[in-house]
C-alpha cells in the first residue's frame, strides 16, 4: 500500500466535490491500485488546515459541512489564518505529495513551482497558471509531474488524448476545433432554434449557466485560455494576447454595470438573428469555436457545416475534433459534459491517480 | 536515453505500418521522451529475424520491402524458419523489452505470458488472446504491463478512457453502447439511405471493407470480442459464449461457399427494408450495437434514437458512448476511424510509449 499525501488549494464547489470523491474512492483505490490518498492540508482563500498524519474521514466530512455552510477554514476548529501558499507546501509537503489546485487564481504559481521543485506532483483544474506567460507554463510542465486534464473539457479526456494517444503515436495534428463552453453551446443551440439572443442570455443567467456577470462567459476569454493550453500542450509557444478572441457583445457594452448590460442586450437580437439566418441559408450553423491550426489559435463565432461534428452538437456539452494525419477523412471526436463540479473533480482525480501510480 | 527492445509478432499490413511508424518517430521520441525504440526481433507466420543489438533503419526498410513483395521472413537474408514464439522471446528477450502482437491468432498466448513472466511489457492489437477464457485474460492483464488499446476502436482511445479516465475518477459505468465495426456502420448507414442490403454487402466486399468471406464481418463475432474485452476491462468476468450475438444472416446461410452466400443475399433485402422502415417510422434508425450494462453484454442490430450519438453516426467511423454517474444527462462519446492499418498501428505505438515510460 502506497500512501499519497494531498495538499489542496481551493474548497469551492469543485474542491468540495473532489474531497467527497476521494473519500468515496478509498476502498476501491486500495484494492484496485494499492493506493491510499490522505489529505494533509486544505486551503481556502482565507484559511488553512494541516494534519501531518492525514485528516480522518470524519474530520474531512465536518470541514466540508462547515464550508457548505459558508464558513471559511480559518474560522473552524481545525484551521487557522493562512499566510502564503508556499508556506503550506513547505510545512505540509513530504515525500509522495501531490498539490491540487482547484482555485481560479494565478496566485498559486509560486506554490506550484515550489512543490514541483521539491519533487511533488501537481494536479490542476485551474487554468490561470497555465494561461499566463509561456515561461511559467514551461517551468510548470517541464518536470512531467504536473497534470491538468480538468482545465479543458473538465473530465472529458481532451489533454490525455493529445498527450497519451495522438502525440505518442507520432500522429501529426493538422487542426483542432472545439466547443469548450457549455454556456455558449446553450446560446448557439438556442439561436439555431430561432430564439432571441437577449432571451437566451437572460435564461442562461437565471439557470446559473453564466457567471453573475455574463460578460465573463460571452467575452470568450475562458475559451481562449483553453485554446492556449491546448496549443501549448502541442508545443506551440503562444501567448494569450496572440489569440484573436471575438466577444459576443460590442466594446461599448463592456463598460457599465451588469444591469446596464442586461438592459442593452435586446439591441443585439437582430444582429444574431441575421447571422443565424445567413448561416442556415448556406446549410451551416453557428458555433462558438476554438480553432487551432498551423501554430495559431483563434476563438469566435463560426459558421460550421450542419453535418459536421460541431454542427451536430446540441446543448451545453463540450466537443473537440482532432483532424490529424491518421484521422484525416473524419476527425477523432470527443464529446461530453465539459463543466460542472462532478466532471471537473473527476478529471482532477484521474490525474491524481496517474501521478500517484 | 532509454532503449526499449521491441519483439514483434506479425508483419501484415498493421505490422508493417507499425514498423514504419516506429522508424518515422525515431528523432521525435528521442528528444520528446528520451526514448529509443530498437527492434530486436520480428516474426511472421513462417519466419523470424533476430538482431540482439537491434536492426538498422536500412535493414528494417529492406525487410518491409520484402514483405510488401510477398516474401516471408524465412526466405530473406536476415530471417530463418521460426519455431515456437516462446523461443523467440527466450532468445531475443532482454531487459526493457516489449512484445508486440499484431497477429490475429490465439497462438501467441504462451509467448505473451512468458514475456510478462520475465517482466517485459506487451502491446496488442490482437483481440484473440484477450477474448479467450477469462483466466487467460486475467493472467495476461494482472501484471499491468500488457496494454491493448488497438483491440477496440483501433487508435481511438476507448480502453484508455475507461482505464485512465473513468475508472480512476471513481466514476461508475451504467451502460456502454458502441458501434465497433466500420463495415457494419457502412451497411446500416446505407440501409438508412434506402439502399438494398445485398447491394451494400456486395459493394462493401468490392471496396475491401469486408473480409474475403463477408460472413466474418456480418456474423458479429468481431464486435462480440470487442464487447468482451470492454466488459473484462471493467472487471466483469464474462466469457465469449455468454454474449448473445445477432448475425446479419440466418443460420442456413452460414453453410456453403462465399459464392453461394453472395447469391443468396437478395432474399434478405426485404427483411432489412422492413426493419429499417419500421425504425424510421418510429423516429429511430438501425445500428449494429454492442451494449454493456449490469454485468452483461450483447451484440446485434438495434433501433436507436436518431438524435442520439449512435443515431447521428454515419459511415464507417467507430463510436462509443459511456453512460456513467458523471456523464448521466448525456454520455461521454468518442468517435473516429476504428480500423485501418494506420489507426491500429497508431494505437499500438501509443501503448508502446506508455509501457516504455
């Protein structure tokens, strides 16, 4: 039996789902992999809790209950006010440690780098450290001990397919096209059905499909970060500002409050109705697509053939199509729920096991 | 630089494509993985060639040219008449060896078992060793040093998705549905378009999509073996004869020559036309589906919803849909070319790299 010591940054929805998944997997992983996963540190934005011998099942459950109730770790009986994340790695780190980053901040970079320098593994759902300067991406990934499946398509094995199927089979990628936003998938499917843009955004926001400020989704930057991570995984030395991104609203609507933005939405209805009609008239449909080809990436609303994999996609699933030398007539396609706490936690856990074995 | 010694059984189309792919990958793998792949033994059905220090690029190219010209290894200057494959493993085997099985016979089992007992790896495109008695599957796979991605869906990472994404994320599989025969995909797509069954089989045979005796494809046993391998990968202790298989011809047509069979085909046209019409009338379509659920597997012609992943599939691509606890509303779907020498060789090479690293 091998024990792996887990240090987790982030106890939001994904972080809590991951803790629960690790607890649920305990017996299965012991007999299947001879593997024990023991949490030795947990951090949220304000507090931390450290147990060198590992937290018990009951302690972890109690912590998750406290977090569900909105209590930060620093205000619980197990936690304290945390300082820098590097200090947590320094104090809690030990042989066979894996640092898990399920936050949404680039502030974890120094702690991740320290962990990798110490020989630990790292598993990320957080895109920010990998979507900053290329030098940081290189520094973090050069050890081969950092995995980041959940950064693109949540649990859908997009990164694994690239890193463990396409690249090691000496296949060559001609083009990758993907729909990496469930929210924008919901919108483009609705547009195709003739619904109004403003109504769809309002509905998506009410359903919790968007961030509180829907411009965070409609701006396309989240998709651009995923495209950047895919490009860099193939060895393309791109920076985020080299990826043209088409937001789904004009620059003047980027200013002002959310209420202003929502109120101004109906003026976009005609714009998108015309775009959809033009696409449908040409036998195509609109999708919000990340395209990678020839060392370049771009992100935006594209007309795609209705019978293509992207054109057949409906609703909020993610989809990626790899056009390669081997998959030339038709692409290699992966499709599935690309967001949500369970899919994301599942992707991180698969990475933890891969690192641990 | 780590050197991996390759012993390959099989020099048919896939075997030759694999040798070429290994040669083409040489520089890439050296800088990318610090890995040298050196062939130390090659075997075909009659002959073998062994070079303890590895064959040169030129020697391998010359051997492939001879094989392309229809010459067996035993009749070339590098080869000799081979005895048992175990002897090849015994003579050529050494530290960091991987045995590659791209034959289509169960006769490789003792040699594979010997290789694994010696601590070598094994990479299979050959389904037969894994589709025999469950005890043999267990014996071969229990070491964790045998990989078999290419046995299901060629290079499409079906097995990796199960073994390295779904199972280690502690997800639970409710149902797997898949189309694992390009030939039968071609047929069901043609039936949906209103073509006659007999004409489609004749066309598929003329295009080389079927075996010389098309009953080898239409019988469904190849699909059943893939279903069995998937089931066993999930830990289900099934035997091949426990999988109900629906052949696409009646028992009386199993006898007789290929010519007899081809001549009798038109009498099936009405049968399939009626089945297709009934399916379409119900908003469904026909696919030849492997279904795994509740510890059981079956293989046959099924009515599937037209808007489902299987219903949207056209042509000869393979498709697998994993319905799991995480992928509950919509399945995790993989689709791509599931046959052909390049896809199959690509799948084997990815396995070789995974074993080597």
